[in-house]
């Protein structure tokens, strides 16, 4: 059912990775992504792959969940790989009319493909092990030093968490509106793209009106509960670093040092 | 210290044009005076648009007086420096349960208020635990609000207010969007908080049953306080309440009607027990044998719709698999008026969506005029214009710029000619009683009752053979509800259409339906005349449903040894019977 959809598909499990502070995981994921772009040859994947596999095992997220995360980007992945296969210059290994595959293209395509897969793996592992709320909290805290330069860290985090709360509600409402219009003979599944877009109007308008009404109601309810921005607010569940987070950061330091040193020595 | 003191309060809603200049103003509150004592349970009654919500927003300083003064816990709401102190002292629960829950986890939402007040973490945790316990929601602390029922969500909202440790709770129609079970949950919760914790409660509502044990009732009309007093004082003025578009509970109405017929009755009877006692005290003991009420059974023509061994499963072969309907067999005949009863989650929403093909049964057959709607090549879009379905919230279907265009949407989809579309739209609007002056206005600007009418017209314009209405009176005040139900009954008589009315209110279906279909737990429990169904009071109570209050009273009298028509299902029938056994 629609109300069961969650953003960033959290995988509930009791692992030490799940228990890490969200800030640790956000920093870790960011470093991981940066590291993916620090090397230019295949041996680098060995380091990244080992480091990632270690975390994956600790997180107790099954591998098939990780693979499932690839499904939505399968087209992009194929496109990137094939573009590299066919459009690179160099030593030709296969040719058919104007299409040709080069050795360099093969290598580059595979390299890009593996990099993209590891990129998706890394970010989905974060969303699998961190609830959307924790993510929002983590981001708020990480960006809060920027408040000095008037960066609205609290406001952005609040907006994100409200969006997370209302997306399933609005999705369910959209479904109900669609049915109400279908009951009036609306035909939403046939015709060309323009006709279909036009057929969506009777769903879109009531949904928009309702979203505005909800926004207005919620703003009033928040005001009535003394909300007045981030100033002077305390937290019911403040983020606290634990010993595990220290190990987490140590792991990151070691990992980044390995990558950078290998890069300096031109090994990868 | 007084929780609320209001003197000479005036509120004007000012509309401005695009340049921000004054355009017009509407007076919502007109010199209101109101006093609330500490620890009281106060009810504010009033029809839609009588100004009662505006009043509540003043107490919470969400609105500021145009004239006059509002003191909340001795603090002037016009004084800016008291703003947060006022909102902390007088917490407010709103009508829509979804639109006031901020967080995606129950306990975090309850903690939202204290977080805003800057309470230290350990104390927030303690307050959240206490508040959830006070509303009986401890076990749901870590749930997502999306998985709770309406009543549970409102209890979470109340807990969110309690966590700010208020002296007073304002409730702006907190039960208007709930089913009877949820309504009871919420009212019992606030009543307990009022009694046990001494928190002052100000409850705004138009459900009379909720206010019978209030300490004081204020009745609003046209922005003024039209009546005030104890429930007994207020409910004694039955006619005046009716003029203010309100009603009294059936038991009070029954006693009132009987006293008009010369039966000695106290001024305002509030509960069935009181009634039985009062009636027995004056009962002369003469036996009056009554002829049975003639039952109108539907004629056995060919059914217009039939369900055969229908089973419906949600999310088949997933973790969320739930059986919504099982072993459902039902024949619906042309021209019948069916009341479909069952509480939220019983499967009744699924059932009505099966009837017009919006959902497809997992197993079994649905026949429209003998034809299988799942048959190959069957035109389900045409079926939907034959079996019209009006959903609960008119806002879910109104989208055009004008009323007439919106009503034309359905017939437009049927591929009719321009003239025919126009003709049908006008016919439908006239039938539901929307005046031509309103045809060019935007449907979004209409009142709640008018919106319902336009939504019903939007389906009627397709000239369906069967019309299904899902809770067409939800959120309307008593007079508005009676008007809509009256329209539906009249339309049925004028067009010979089959009507299926989904409702929580037994009193309504008892008055109009030829047959009741009671659904519980995905099964049809009863499908019979209202009179026959209401004989099963105990079984109905077991599944969380109630018989009309008047039927309950008659059954209690009968059990008490007073011969009367225990199968009376309307106040009129009960009056007939009781006034007769009297003489």
C-alpha cells in the first residue's frame, strides 16, 4: 500500500553500522565518493572494494538488496558503458560497418561501469542503514557551523523532515483523487502524451489545492505548538558520538590514507 | 486565575485586493463575552460558519482582536511578549489529524512542543513518556503516524499538547473527521484528562452526544453567543437549537416530543437511563397491544448489481497481504435504497470500489445487469458512468474554474454533444438544489454543504443507474446533514435510481434505507431491513456498532416490562408508540 512507501528504502536491522551516528555515515559516504575519483586504474577498485565489503558485512544488509538498488539506474549504467565502448579512439578490436570497439574503449567503459556501481552501492548502503529522520538530523548538525554565514541549516532540515512526513500522505491522496476522477469517467491510460498530460489535470489541481491547505494547516499547528524557528530549540534525541563512531572515523582515516598514499606512489 | 476571559471580542476578516488595499471585510465574531473557570469542561456548539473556530484561535493568540480583549490565563493576547507563554498555557488540537503531526515518529512528534520551548533533553523524554501514557498511546511511541487510525492520531496530537504542560486544552472540532470509534476514544481521553488532571477543556463541536456532561455550553450563531448554560438548560430549548441549525440527542428529542403530546417528562432528558426511569415513573400500567409495523421488502426483480463469492486481497504475495473481503454475496435491486454500515477498515470502501470496477476482485464475480464486468471486452469505463460513485471529500474531485464546467466533466468524458453535456449539467445542478447564480462561481469558494451538492451533481450528470455515496454528510452540521440526506432521498424518488449510502450514523440510515448491509471484518454480517438488523443490538455492539439511540431506549423499556414497540427505529415511530401506550 502507498502509505508503506519510504524514501531511501531503510533496511531495518540491528547492526553496528545501523547504530553509528548519522554524521559518521554521512562523512564516511562523502569521503568514499571522493575516493572513487582519486584513482585512474583497476587496482584501485581492489582497495575500495575491500573497504566497502567490510562495511557491508558489518551492516548485515544482504547483497541482493544492494543489487536491487541498481535497478533504477540500469539504463544510465548501460548507456555510460556502451558510450565508452563505442566512442573511444584507439586500437580497434571489433568492427561492423561504422561501429567499432577499441581496446581503450573496453577498458574505459568497464572502469566507468564499476565506478558507477560502487558509487550507487556506497550511497544506498547509507540509506539502507540510516532512517530518513536520522539523515536529516545528521545533515542539520553537520551544516550548523554554516549558520554563521546565514546558511539556513535548521530550516532546510525541517523542510526535509516535513516533506518526508507528507510524501506518503500526498501519494495516498493522489491515488484517491485519481479514483474519484476515474469514477467520473476519466481515462488516464490511453492516448498520446499530450492527451495523457491533459487527463492528469483533474488529478493535479485538487492535489495542489489540498497540498496548500495542508501546508497552511500545518504552519498554524506548528505555531500553536510554539515553533519559532531553530533558535532556543532543544532536542529530544540529540546526536551523540559513541565509541563506535571513533572506530568509524579511524577506519575512514586509514582508508583515505591508503588511497592517497597509493596514488602518490603511482600504484593505482 | 481564570483560564479564559473574553470581553467584547470583535473579529473582522479583511480581504485585500492584489495591491494590498482594503477590499471588504466580514464580521466573524460580534461582541463575544465569555468566561471560563479553572478545571471546567466547556463546550462551544454552533453550525458551520458560526464563528466558533475563530473564537478558539483567539484564545490561542493565533488571531488578534479587532476590538475587545482576550485574556488567556490572565495574559492579554494582544501583548506580544506573552505570545509563547499563552500558546504553552492553552494548547490547541485541530480538526485534521494528519495536518498537525510534524514528525514521522510518534514520540518525536510529541516532543516537538517541548523542543520548541527549549526544555532540557532528559525532561523532554520524561514528558513524552508521561503524555503518551496519559492518552494511552505508550505502545505506539515508535510507530509512524501513517499507520495509526484517525482516533489514535488525534490522541497523539493531544499528547503533543500535554507535553507542553498546558493549563487548558482547546479543541477545534477534533472529531469531525473521525468514525464513531475514534470519536469515542478522543472524547473519553479529554474527559479523563479534565477529571484526573484538572486541565480545563474547551471543546468545539457540532456533535451533541459529546457535550452532555460538559460543565457549561456556549452556543454560537452568526458570531454571537446565542445561548449559554448547563447542558440541561441548553437541551431543554429544542426548538431554538433547531433554528440555530443544531439538534439535540435522540433521547432528548423523544422526551420533548412526548411532553408536547401531554406525557409528563422532565425538562431535558440526557441519557437513555434517565429516560427509562422518567417514563416508568409516570407509566400507568395499561397494556397497549400494537400491530406490527408493515415491512417494506424489496420486490424480487432482477438484480442490477450482484456480487458472487467475492474475495479481495490487498498486496497479494507481499508482506502486507491483507484479506479485505471474503465470501461476499449480495444482490442489489433497481430502485433500492441501501445503507452500507461498517467501521473504518471493515472492507466497505473496498466493496464500493468493486461495484464500479475501480478495484478488481481477487476471486469471484461482479455482475451488472447480469453481465460479468470482468468478462472479455466488457467496457468498464461505461460501467463507471452507470454505477456512479461520489467519494467522501468533495475537494478530491472539484477542479474546474466554475461549478458548471466541473459538473460537465463527467458527461464530457461520456462523449456526448456540447448541448447534451450542458443540458445534463444543468439538470443535475437543479436536481441537487444549486441555484443558477452559483453556476459560474468557483467550486472552491463554496460552503461545505454546497461543495457536496456540486460533487454529487458531478456524478448525477452522468445519469447513473446506481449511485454510491461515501459518507456524504461528514463534517456537516446537523441541519446541513439533514438537508443533504433529504436531497438524496428526493433524487432517488424522482429518478428511480438505486442508492447505496455509506454511513457511520445509524440514525441516518434508519430513516431512509430499505435495506442495511452491515460489514464487519471483511464479511457481510447482516443484509436485511433496518428493523430486522437493529434487533441484533448485542451482536452489533460486539463489532463496535450501535443501534440508533431511540431503538436502544425502546429495547430497554421492553426489557423493563413496559410494552412498547421495541422495533421502532425513528423518533417519530417511538413517539407514536409511547404516546399511545400512555393514553
